[in-house]
């Protein structure tokens, strides 16, 4: 992660920053140090996490944070935005080049915000704008109360389809606990019970029957590629807008691992993403599109659904996109996928069952019932052994969303540390030997607990030490030494 000279600058920068912070609130400086120690002592296999470069981290910590800049570059609701304009424009330009889109919006603060901007822009383009035109009005404020009520009902009466949660979809794709599910009438598509993969014929049948305004593709726990060209065909056949949420795999799109039919930008009308997962940028969101008629509505994301843009984070996004435009990032993205395949093979050969039988992206979903465990027990036993993963539902999960029957593993973070296929085999062995040694505890009623477990101290300590060895050989920020 950078050459020695840069890294010694990095040590100076972070040590000085911590000294300044300590003067105001030493506890915060202590917690920042603690977080680095934690991240340096655990194998991070959370599929949605990564390690941003020191340049990205440093770009966030400055006076750009002090500036209000609602609006878009050149069209702000505040004076004094000269440098925010420059940095936002730069981030947009880098994003457009990186992803091959004609339009980019870099203000969303997170993935849910990016999705809300996208939903709003589709509703504005497809429902509000034609309604205003049919009433010969330019603005919602020009409508009578009665016409406004009709429009409001119509905006709230639209349909969406998205991938079901247990198949790997995301709460923001129209599920009831999220605002998207309250806004849209949603039906979800799942996976084939045998192959556990998407079945495009059944998605097409659902679309034909339900006639949604929006089809959302994208996932947070599906270990396979999605054919976005097919999804677009389905959307076009029912007059729906195809939106892809590429939050998880944006780094693989940027690194050109997913191209042609699997490239969301080339196939969807609108694409959303986070910037901090496989893309390795700051925590935040973006919206991309090649449809000029959607762009004007996306631009209204703030203040429609977003608070004032975080100029410091947009600066860090510009840095991250510049980094992702380098040839090394393509190599990184390819290595993420190679490592996920190696991890999957290592787990399978040690008796683990993989959902869909493997992976062709950055994540692996393991069915831990094979080890007699719930996802919750597996997650906790692994954490004690120095491996951080998250429990996850698997298709048709009998254990529900809290205990679950699976764990989700991702390779973006370990690949950022420079680990390769050999290390993935060692990681697979640490995971499988921990799970093989873990047993559910028995409850007072004589049943297997879904949360409590037994793991021998010996296996736990051995595996913690093996995880530590891997991290010593592949350290996080190797030349960053905190005083
Ligand atoms: N929280 C993210 C994940 O872990 O996949 C998605 O929002």
C-alpha cells in the first residue's frame, strides 16, 4: 500500500493528527488507536468492508467538512463554493471515466441514500413529470390541492420487484422495514431451489404478471454474477426501469472483471453504489446513469432526500476514483475474485457446503448446518479465533434472519493486504478447523442452543495465532507506526 517514502509521511501525518485530537479529547485519540489495533489483529472477511488508502483517509479529515454546498457544481444555494465545485466536479469526472457512464452524482452519504435518490429520480421522471405536463404546469407548487393529492397518491402507488432477502437481496430494495417498502408495492424474486442461482425465466414471469415500474437488480449476499443484459430485456418487455445496486461489486465493475452482459452501467438505466466496499473508497454513495433524461432529477437528490453534501467525503471519493483508474486496481479486482475462488475451493475440500456450489465474485456463502451450527454460533466462534465474518441467511433459510444458517465471507479486504491464493487456503483451514471444533451447547430443555457454543481453548488459541501470523506477514498499513 504505497512506497516507503510515502508511508513515512503517512506516519508523520497520522501521529500529528492524533496529537492534535488528543489535546481536545484524548479518549477519541485513544479509540482511533484502538480501532487500528483491532483491525490489525483480526482477519477481516466481512464482504462489505475494505481498507481505504491513507490518501483517501486523509482527504476526509479537513476543512471541506465545514462548508455547506446544497445544489450542484455551479448551481449552489450557498456562496463560497469555488473549491467544493472543483472537488465535486473532479469526483464526477473520475467516476464517469472509471465506469464509462455519461453522468455521475457523488453526493449520497451512503448506499441507502443513493438508492433513495435513484427511486426518487425514477418517480419524478416517470410519474411526476408527465403528470405536470398533462396539467400544463411546470412545478408542483402550481398544482391545485386536489391535483396535488392525485399526484401524491400516484407517486405512492407504484410497483417494484427486487431480489428476496434470503436469496441475497438488500433491505433497501423494497422491503417493508425500509422506506423503499413503504413507498413501493414490492414483490421479490428468489433463486432456483436446486441450483440456488437466479432463474431469469421466473423473474420474467413475475415481471409479466406484476408489471412493476422499477426492477432492482443487485445483491449483498449472492455469490454469482448477474446477467444485467437479460435483466434489461425483462425490464424493457414490461416497460420497467432497470436499476442496479452495485454497492457490493462496484470494485469488480471498475476493475473490468464484470463486462459485457455483466456490466451494470452498459445495461441499466440507473446504477447506484456505495464507495467503501470492493471499490475501496471512503464511506459513501454514488449514482450513475447514461440516460440524460434521468440526470436532471438525480441532480435534485439534495435537498430532495439528502442533507447537504459532505465535501470532505466527495474529496476522498475523487482520490479513491483516481486510484481505481490506475492499472494496479484492475489487478486488485482480478485478485479479489481469484482469492474468493481459492477460499471457496479451500472450504469445499474441507467439507463445507457452499451456496450455489462456488463463487464468481468477491464473496462466498457457506451453509454452516454442515458443521451442526447456526450462522450466529459460527460467527462468534470465528471471532474468538481471530476471523471476523458476518452471519447471513441462505436461500430458504430455516433459521430465520437472526440466527441464520450461513456465514458470508468476502475477500476485498485481505486482497488489499496483498494476500493471495496460498493464504486463502490457510484462511479456509482456520475457518473449517474452528467450525469443526465448535459444538452447540445444550439448553435447559435439552435442545441444541442456537446461540451458545463450545470451542476448545486449544483450537481457538492455535487459530488465533495462525490468523496473527498471516497478518504479521501481510500487515495493514505496513509503514504506519503510531507513536
Ligand atoms: N451492510 C452492507 C453489507 O454488509 O452488505 C449492505 O448494506
